[in-house]
């Protein structure tokens, strides 16, 4: 259940584009056609799926304070957290380079369509954001970090695919001249972000039940306390 909840939350509630507005450069530049949006979205899913769990391993066994204790007690005092950005970006750049080689080899037309934005995934703040959010939220297991990476990638894929489909259709609409191009795209993105905010209540059912249970427990304690006070008062009388 925890894996499913994190998966859905990373797609709809904590969507990289609509919740935190990360990766907007690629989102705006490559979303003019559905075909290129699909290619970039698939590349982002792959990179996030690989890099988030890899960076989780780096964080758990190398970067955190005391993470090097597995090497021996003399290394337990080391704190390499200042290297987080360097190692995370190195991991991401390696995976992006692999994706670039594969796409150029087997999908040259897509490679030419994406242009400079394919290697720029390495410095895409949405990709780095996935690893940093994983670290800041202290995701406890490798499995959950993998689920979070896949969900975050699918969330970006969904966002860029949706705006690309809308932009292809809106070419034939009577948009006011002052809003054509990026203007109407920003407006649509804002409206879509507001729409995605409605998913915020999707996973709150358990929280409400927990609150009700805690409230019932507090009420029970208060009743028992009142009874004890009443009994003590009678005894004293």
C-alpha cells in the first residue's frame, strides 16, 4: 500500500512540473509536437528510474553522516554530505550519456528532433530534483526510492505529453495575437497546475481516519480522567 500511495502521489500530487515547476525549459521547448514530447518524456522516465535509486544508495552508504561505518569504526565519524550535488549530477550525467548514445543509434530522427535538449537532461532541474527530494524526504528503502523515481518520471511524461497535445490542437484555434506562443502556453500550464491541485485530497482518507481515531482516543482518556476525579472527590467527602 505504501508503494502504491507514493507512486500515485509522485505522479499527481507532487508532480515535478505542476507542483514545483521544475524542468520548465525542456517542458516548454520540446512540447510543440507530441512525437518529440513522447521521446523526451520516455528518456526522463528512464533516467529518473535509474538515478533516483542509485543516488539513494550513494546517500545511504557514502554521503550521510556515519554512512561509512560499514568500512570500519574509524570511518564512522566522516560526513561526506557536502559531496551530494557532485555525485548526484555525476550519476545523472552518466545515465543521460547512455540514453543519448542509444537514441542516436536506434532513433536518429528523434535524436535530431530533440536536439540539444536531450543532453540537457543532465542539467534538468527536474532530474536533480527527484534525487534531492528523495534525500530530503528521507525515503527509507531502495524499493520506495525506485517507485518514487518511476512515478516522478511518469508525472513529467504526463505533463509534457498533455501540453504537447494541447499545443498541437491550439494552432487551429483563434488565440488573441498577444497571447500566441508562450503566452497561451503559460496560461494553460497554470490552469493545468490548478487542476492537478485537486488530486491533493486523493490520498487524505487515511489521514482523516487516523485523526478521527486519535480524537476518539483523546475523548476516552478525558472521560476516564473525569471519572477518576469524580471517584476521588466522593472518597474525600
